[in-house]
């Protein structure tokens, strides 16, 4: 079947609330250049960061008009640019569409076809579902990098993590179990404790009715905990730093406590200077976009290949997403930010889309 001349795309022309500024448009199908491939997209998720970027509240600002979706998708290679080798037309691939910072613009994934550099493409088996494949390159990769690259947590070591019930938190639990790492998991609600234990969490601290610093001291004893990952920031992130043993390190990769906040005072981590200075603790950030900006293409593909193996071997389990056509984008976006919404909303495209020429 010949490639259509036009396609559907979800486009924003200005910064704002996604459900207000996004429009379904017809656009020409792009043409790949040298070292690029044209991908026929099959499924792509809606991440909170995709929505924050459109609101102007993320670590980079897209140039408008922009096609939404700045993270990942799965599809098949429709065409290859001139002098492009190593891949074949029809091959199924994951596109790691995370914009490198610093780095060039990349195509949004919320469209039927997109052009991507071949060094951002990871071949995947048909045995992996579209739902799992299209969520491979962000959250599972983040979990792997935090545990093995950023902190190099060793078997038998304690790892302290906040937001243990989040997508990345659950993946960290699975990875820790596989690697023999002991985890102390922080949750907000008492009703989440048993669930985290059932997922393999060794210890769970509920900030609703427990003192985080005191409980870490009780659990870890005199040796303490030296490695932590935090996705909350704010007061909880400060407590994590305070709870670490001297020389400890916390890597902050999210700020759930600041979501929808506009008060600058809420966008902080109020660290204790004495603890940081006299106990020589480190607090540093991790952002996948900057990792892609510093990692070589070969290293990025190696890490993605490792994630692909962990998912294929069922070490890491990615929850089934909820499929939506692009036309139902307002419903999908609303679900993406609803509390306890279940599976992540995915935009899915049917095969055989010659209707775009009609």
C-alpha cells in the first residue's frame, strides 16, 4: 500500500491548557532525510510531562505550532531516507522521541506518521504488545538509569524511594527485587502500604501517620541509608535528605508536590544546611532529556536494549494502557490526570490508513 500524502495530527498553536489549545488537523506526511526513517505510528502514550510542556511548565518549551507528545511511541518503518542503513522497511520499532537537552527539535508522537533519526529507533519483537512497547523508552528506562547508573545500588544495599506507588516507583521495586536490592518505600496514604509490600517492598513508611526520618533510622540502624531517589521534592524531599547517613546522596527526578502549584515557595526543597554541610550529603537532579543530551547514541541504545530485555524477560512489567483514537483526545487527556485512573491512556492508530488520501 502506498504511503498516504496526508495524515491526522494533534496540534497546539499556543501555550495553554492542553484540552483547550490542541486541535485535530490534517498535515502532509513528512519525508525522511539522510540517517532518518519515516515511522507509521501504532501507539503512543499520554505522559504528564507531555501535558506540562504544552502548559509551559516543563523543562523545555516546544516551538509553536507543535504536534503533541514528546516522549515515545511504537510503529513500523514506512520509508528510509537516502544513505540510511541498518534498518529495513516494515521493521517494528520503538521511537525514543525524548528531546535531548541541549539538542535539536524532535517530532511529536501524536500523529499518524513521524520522521525520526535512526539512532533513536530500537527494534522490538512482535511478541511485545503495542501497549508495552510504546511505554518502553521513558519510565522503565528512568527506573533502570536511576538504580544502576545514577546511584549504582549494589545487591544487599538499602535504597530509599518516595512515591513508591508511582509508575517509576513500581518499576524500581521490580528491578530491586531482580537485583537483590533492599528498599524502603515512602507513600502518602495508609491504604497503599499493603499494596507496596505485595509488590516486593521490604519496608514501607507512610507519611500520613509516621515520621520519615525516625522510621528510616529505626529500619536501617547505625549503618543508615546512603542512596535515595525522590519524585516528590518539597518537604518530603528535604526529609529524605535529612534521613540519609553522612555522605549519602539523593537523586531528585520529579516534583509531584509542586504539580499545579504557582506559589514559588512551593517549588522548593527546604534542605537543612547543617545536614548538607557537616554530613556532606549530596542532592542532585536527574532528567531523562538531559541524559539523552549527554549520552552517546550508542550508549542510549545500549540502555534501551537492556530495558527491552528486562521487559521481554518479564522482570519489568508495564501496566496495560487504555487505547483512544486521536479524535477522543479531550477524553484521553482528562483521564491521564484523573486520580487512580488505572492504565495510562494511549493514542492508537489502525492499520491500513489509506483513508487519509480520501
